[in-house]
DNA sequence: GCTTGACCTTCCAGTCACTGGAAGGATTAG
DNA sequence: CTAATCCTTCCAGTGACTGGAAGGTCAAGC
């Protein structure tokens, strides 16, 4: 199958597939006589694996490790679990940071009239560090 | 004061101050005879404003708008409030996405033995799209 | 055979908000 | 005098793509 079909089936874009090939995340595709990349179901499965791993927050280096574990029949599931727990903790940190930002914004918005006048608790907070900022 | 003192007081790095000057987010500093940038309290206040705005999640373009409102005595607080509410909603979307990722990861981890053996619910989920993936 | 449109290829530039580092000049302390 | 610490400019790199240019290929319809 051509690259756009592989893209459609895997959930990656054609651009992304070429990019992953370029950085060695997926192996270089076989080429047809016209130079077009040709894919088999197996490569598409690898792409799906990558698409799913990316969707749950893994970066490309982690995806590489996960894919290596996936391919390694002598793997230890502990390694995959460690990656997952580490990523989960990381996500929680980012969530906490975003929640804190959001709380500050909501506090600012609550104290701002939001009318046609120039008085503005938001701009005052940003200027002076008042409020929760 | 020199740039490193302005950095210390504002919470931005010297590199970041130079960068903000380069992209026109803060005005070009007055130079001393030796070519060093010289700052007054007023510029440092602008830097603090930017540092705070960045800390609550605004991107540089939004910071530019907020700073413009801050400087505009004829402003309408409604404009600042709109920016804040929009950003807050955006943050919520990102939080939701991260929460979903985290839930998936936790579900995977819960079903993975995490031992010395190769059986692994995590890798199976990523490969087949099972679980919550 | 010709055209049109949808593919495919490579390569280069841009994104965002910095950060690191090189190469070199200025200042300060001892 | 020297060493350490500032400061300057400029260039390159980050992550993970995305957009676009320039050009080759293919299938369908006339």
C-alpha cells in the first residue's frame, strides 16, 4: 500500500510517517519501481503503536524505547511499567501546574468588572503581583 | 542597572530579556558608554508584568496584547477579561486532555504485572488498541 | 494522445520561546 | 597582573512536526 493508505490506517499523517522514517523511528520502507514507499500490514501496526503511544503522552524517545520493548521477546514488563508510571507522574505535575494557572486566571476574572471602563483587576494583578499572581 | 540585576528583580533571565527586546516585546534599552544595557525601575516593572503573564499561561502574542492594554489609559477592562476567560477555557481543554492520557496510563499500569516476565498489558494495549487506549 | 487531478518524491523553511555556546570586550577584586 | 565575572553579538539547536515549492507518476475521462 502507498503512504497515504498507511497514514489513513495508522492515524499518522504521511508527513509524520516520512519524518519517523527519517529519524529512524520506523524502518525505511520498501520502494516500488516508481520510487513510492510501499507498506505491509506489519509496518502499519508499528505506526499504530506509535500513534497510540504518542496519544497517551510519550515523547518520541520514549516511543522508541516502548517499540524496542515491544519487539523484544525477552523483555521484562517491569521496564514498560516504569516508563508508564514515570510518564503518569509527569503528567500529574503538568496538570497541577495548569490547574494553578487556571485558578489564578479565574480569580482575576472574578475580580474584574469586564466592562467598558479602564479599571481592571487583571491588569493590576499582572502589574503588581497582587491577587493570586 | 545592568541586565543581570534587571533579570534578578524581574524573574526573567538575561537571555530572555534580550530576546524580548529583539522581538519588540520590550523597548530597546538605553546603553551605557561601554555598550551595556541600562534599565530603570519602570522597565523592570514591565518585565515583571511579562513574567507574571507568562506564568499564568499566556503566550508572547497575548502578553503583547495585555501589555498594550496595560499601557492604554483608555482601555476597556472587558478586553482583558476576554483574554483571561479564553485562556482559562484553553487551559481546561489541555487539562482534560492530560487527564485522559493519565487515566489511560494508570489503567494500563494497573493491568500490567510489572515483573521480570515478558507478558505486558501496556505493550499489548499499545499494539492492539485494547484497554482504554 | 491529452488534460486534469490526485498522488508521490525531495528538500528547505518555519513554528514557539527560549537556551547554549562561541568569540571577544569590560569591569572588579585581590 | 591575573582571574573571575560581567557584558556584547551572532549562530545553532530544541521537539515534533507542518507547509510549501518544484518536480515526477498515475488513473480516468475525452
